[in-house]
C-alpha cells in the first residue's frame, strides 16, 4: 500500500491506495479540532455526579473526567472527587482523546501525549508503561536506558525492543522539545495525518509535498518521496474524481444495479436495487448475484466514507442459500476491516444488521453542513485549484462569503482578490486583468 499526502496552506489530505485503487481517505484543517489536538480551555462548571468538569474554548465545550486530570494522576491510586481536582475559572492545557459526534462534547485529558516511532512521551504521565509484546527482560533493559523526572511518563512501543539506546534517547529529546514548543504556544497537534496513517496501516512508501511531514516520517523508517515545485502532484490529482464520488448517495455496480447509501443521525441505511439489471429468468439467482456484488461495494464504501455505528442493509430478496453465503462473506470482509465490525445477520423482516467502530467524522459529516458544502469542502477545492494555477497565472479572483475571505490565501503564491458570492473561482489571469474584473463587480 502507498500513502499520498497532500498539504495546502490550511488543509492536509491523506489518501491510502493499493495500485490505482483508493482504500481510505481523510481530510482536515491543519488547526482543526480532532483526536490529538492540544489546546488551552477554561473550566466552566463542575459536575460531581458525573465525576467530571466541563471546559470551554470559544464556543466549544469539552468533557474532562476526574481520572484524566493532573491532580488525579499525581495521587494515583488514591481516588479524588472532581471538586478536589478542578476549580471553576482555571485554564488547563488539554488534549482531545475522542471527537464529539452528534451533539456530544469532545472528550479531553490533561495527560497530554506525543508519539514517536519507539516511544509515546507523556510530560505529566508519572510512570513507565510497556507494550504487551515486550517480555520482562526487555522491559527491564529499556527501563534503564534513560532517566525521567518525577512528573514525566513514557510508553515503550513494541519497536523499542529492537532500537539502540542512542536512538531511544534521541527520540525522547525530540519529543521533549515538541512538548516544550506546544506548552509555550498553548496549542498544537500530536501527529499529522500522514503519521496516523503510517501507524495504522502497512504503508510501503509515501509520496508527499510537505517538508515538515517528510522530516517526521523519516523517523518512522518509511520510504518518503517529496514533490518539489509548483503545481499539484499528479498522483493526488488523479484521485479527485474518486473522492468526489464519495459524496454521492448512489453507488453504481456493473450491469446497471446500484446501492443507495442514506446516512442519518442515528444509523446508516443502505438499499440494494436491481436498477437496469432486470433478469427475466430465475429472478432469485439474479438477486443473489446482485447481492454478492453489492456486498463488496458496501464494505468498501463503509471504509472509504468512514461510516461507523449501526448499519442496516436491505438486500434484494434472494434464496436462503444466498443469504447464508452473504452472512459468511460479510463476516470474512468484516474481519479484514481496519475498524472493528460486528456482524449480526438477517432480521425476521429480512434486513441485514451490522455495526462498525466509529472513529472521527464520516465524509458526509466533514464535507456537508445543513445540506450545503462545508467550509472544509469549499477551502479544499479552492486551495487545490490555486495550487494548479500557481506558475500558470499571476492572479485569481475568488467568489466567497465575507466570513471566509480571511485566511492564508496569499500563501498559494498568487495575488488573490475577493468578491462577495457563492464559493467559486470567478476569474484568473494577469494582475491587471484581475484588478479590472474586481472593479467591474
């Protein structure tokens, strides 16, 4: 598998491919709140019955359990009340551990972490932890490689067992420096998207366009090639069409049948339709054939769209043997999914039920807002267009609502002008031509 990582001035995009086939994609703002984001928030209120505090940063509310406070870490295993560990009005540096979805608050911890190839460093962790795959002799050897102060903590990853003491000490120094920078700035991100993908998957090589990402991935011992120059990487541009299709409700199959994906707040409902694929003879066998083709497409779409939670599938009415085969193959495909999949089978109404581990937001949640393209979708499309125009044009006019005209547009290398309107590239050309276009509007 190969990872293609594209970074624009404000957005990072990671695409996992196998040959020409897209396997997984994720996109986010560089400063977006996500798992691993570190920021400062003020304690707004304490909830004794929940044993937690609620913090705010701007308009965003965070949920901090008592066990995740520094005070609880310092006196562990003693159990404190939330009133002993949090004071209303205080500001705390916290890290997001779980994204809030469907109206829920982001869950955070004060035990912030910074991941490396061999180590996970906790500036306030107060203890040494080891991967379960490291035997006791190796754990004893690793515990003597360096000395931590009383507040620090570290987790030794499985790979640390094969690393030299010098490599471990060097990585600890890098993670300490990163922690110091974040504590000074009072904001940061534990890992870039490319680092997360490399850790989650067996990535054989990485193609990217960002120097910082290249430096970080070098420490993870993965072959990296960086695109240098103006314009986009051709490999990334070729995937645009496949990614745009993920926003469609309909997924067409060979022969004219199709799958309809309806994602609502509580679950995802998928309907398999014969469409133009109409068999005159043996309709039961034809339904079994369509269902099997749809099965593979559905599991692929769940991963590509990052759909989690409850999933209900309305397959075509096929034979009993066909249903048994679907159940067996669904379990096989579910076992291969990087996320945990629980397969429950057919209900008495003939609907197929399964659940998939929910991690982060789906494509639909990220790219739409109240039925219209989200800010992420708009910025992603426009910034990629600016990258393509860089070196070919001198200036560009963007049509955008006033609230979105601020930002890092000039980082594209083009002179950027704005007019009020629906998000789009209104005009591009020389500096004089764009100035004249703006004056006419």
